C-alpha cells in the first residue's frame, strides 16, 4: 500500500492531470480541424468534381495507408529540413489533423452515399440547386448516419495522441513515463491510472454522442 500511496501522491496526480490537459487540448483542436477538413474533402470526393475529386481521392488514399507514427516523425523531424520548424504540440496537431481528415473524409463520403438518392432528386425537383440540396437536405441526414463512426474515429484520435510521446509531446503517457522513470515500482500504478483517465475521457465522449444521436433521431 505504501508504494501505491507514494505513486498516487498529489504531486504525481497533479503532474498526470497536466499531461491529461495537454492530451485533451491537442485532441479538441485536432477533432475540430479534422472534422471541418474531412467534411469538405468527403463532399468533394462524393461530388465527383472534374479533376479535383480525383486528386483529393488520391491524396486521401495515400494518407489512409500511411502509419500515423510516420506522420508524427515527418511533421516534427522532416518539416524543419525545409524550413518549417514545429513544436511538439503543433507537429502533433498537424499529424493528427492530416491523418484523421483522410479517415473522416471516407466516413463522410460513405454517409452521403447512404442517403436515399430520392432525397436529392426531390430537392432538385423543388427548385433547389445541387449545392443547396446537399447543404439543406442530404448532408444533415448524412451527418446523423455518421455519428457512430465519427465518434469512434474521435475516440481513436484521443488514444492516438499517446503516439506523440515519441516527439516529446508532454501529454498523459509522457508524464507517466517521467514519473515511473524516477521509480520503476510506480510503473504498474501509472499504467493503471492513465488507463482510467483515458477510459473516462473516451467514455464521456461516447455518452455525449449517444445523447446527440437520440436528440436528433
């Protein structure tokens, strides 16, 4: 018990909470940006705009087939080689946004495809333009269908922030490593507490998503 009491001291817990805040901050920024970009790219890919849709689809396919860890290394170590220096936080956000945008773009495209084509035809028959029909009729319905996979992707994003440890982002796992680096007896307690913290954050997000689904359903 003395080891647990020492491991879970207020100083250590406060240090972990500081790391958790960085994890949440990076996650929130990445979620907002990747959702906006993914939504735009998904719509472009679905709409089959001449040349543009093909180029966007090609880029998405490349990014989706790259390991996320490689993007972390690229944004932090490779970009400075061309004069673009990034901090661990900005490099992490860029890597996460690029990767998650590609994943979300496919979710958006699939969600739009799941909407009955009659919705578009009915909207056009009532005088709406293609983009008006997409904005007011198709996309709102598609977003509802996309809630479960989008939330699942966001939960994956939150967990993926732990990969940023390799570029020294002071997030939750990095802070835990510093703590048990001072005393290896703290390793198991640290892994247990960060598991609980990740669970609480991800579970809270899933609960919010279920409430949104019920509300808009």
